[in-house]
């Protein structure tokens, strides 16, 4: 620890810009009659996604009460589950600006604790949500926003950038495309390299090769992700090989992830259980299912939702090269 380690990593100018842009976000949603909500940071169930790591919290027991061996709690990685419960209860259109926490995330574009803007629009199609995301992002980026925009399917962008069809290419072809990255695997099982799944190859290629090429001359909305990467999104009824999901890239950086939200509790349960099966195979913790979310999905209205990484967006608006330049206190000096 240096003598100056107490200081914020962001300049005062950056902190003022941060405050100004958060004010614009709230004005943007107020003008559209979208209600701001505030859901818990500490939650009872983690996410099952293999690539998102929930932080565990153990609250000190009440000294006046016997220790009942209560299960651990978790810091949320997104407010999605709680916000869907509000939607199911009849909230209508809602948004939230909140801190979230994810383990194993640190680097130029990552800090374990970061700010998300997440919102849900009842009755919106995925295309309508992309329209709204673009309006907000252009307003926040200002002159840093590319002049053009594109909407391109996941399949089309892989064909354009790699000459590979991600829906039909063999696992061997995907592994061959990733060979220049000099990585032989992405997971471990009992200390030994685990077999790399098809989705791991695809996500590696998207994260390390395709994604960094996107959003340089145009805001790039990549849609129609493989069905195996649907997460909490609906499958496309016209092509069940793909999900009604998009991601937004700007300057080679992923900024947002949006879904036409799945409202089938049975299908979502099956996806969570499939995640846990894969977790067992990789030696990762198995996640208890969020039964409250699953119950709420039976009442979820037709809606589309998106999470936007505010800190990354602020990096681009400010011309910063590292996320710590726009954070008051990154985790290393929190």
C-alpha cells in the first residue's frame, strides 16, 4: 500500500462526469414513465451460469439466538431475479441503477464490483428494446459514439469475422479457429484439464477474437445467440436453434446484454438444472435454485429486459483506457 492509496483512482473531473451521466439516465427513464426500483444486494440464491461467480456472504449470528446453521447468502451479480419478481407482481416498466459483485473479474475492463443499469419493458419486442438501448447509449456517449449502427446475427458475425458457421461448424473446427490463442482448455476437473465444451469454444472465440473487432465504425448489436446460450431468454419460434438475445458492442467492448424474457418456469428450471449438471462435471459449486424466481415466472408478463454496464460506457465516453479511471475506489483500494 502506497502513501497515496487512500485517494480515489478516478479524477474529480471523472467523478463529476459520472454523476452527470447518472442524472441523465434517471431523466431518460422518467421521461418514459419507467419506475426506478431498488432491490436487495444480499440474496438467498446465486446464479447458476458457469461463467458468473457469486460472492458468498455469511452474516454474524444474533448472539441472543441459537446458531441454526443457516445456509450462506450471496451478493447479487445482477438484480434480474428480484426485478422479475416485481414484474410478475404487476410493477409495469421498471429500471434500476445498482452495484453488483462478481468473482474472478479483474482487469482493464473488469472490477469485481461495478455498476449496472438494468431495465424491463412490458410488451416490447427485442427490436424495440435495441432501439431504446441505442438512444440511451448515444445520449451517454455523446461524441464518442460511432456515427452508424448495425444489427447482425451471431451466425452472420462469425461468418464475417471467422468464416465459420457457429450453428453447424464441428467442435474440431471451432478448436482449430481458437488455436492461435494458444489455449488448450478453459476449465478444470479435479485439477486436470477438462474437456472444452462447444459453448466454451464459442464464448472464447467471441470474447477474444470476434467481440474486439465489433463496434469500431458502428454500434454493433449482435442478436440470435445459440439456443445453448439463451440463459433466461426465449428461443426464437421461427428458428429454435437460436435465442431471442442480443449483446451491444462499442469500440470492441461489450456494453449490454438483452433478452426477450423467458416466462416458462418449467423450461427455466430445466436450464438451471442443466447448468448444475455441468457445474458438477467441472468441480464447481452446485447452486440452489431460486424457487421464488421460478414461482414468479408463472406470472411474468411478456417483456424484454437488458443490463448495461455503466462503468464501461463511462470509460468510452471519457476516453479512458482502464475501468479504474472511472471508479472512485476499485476493489484493490476499497
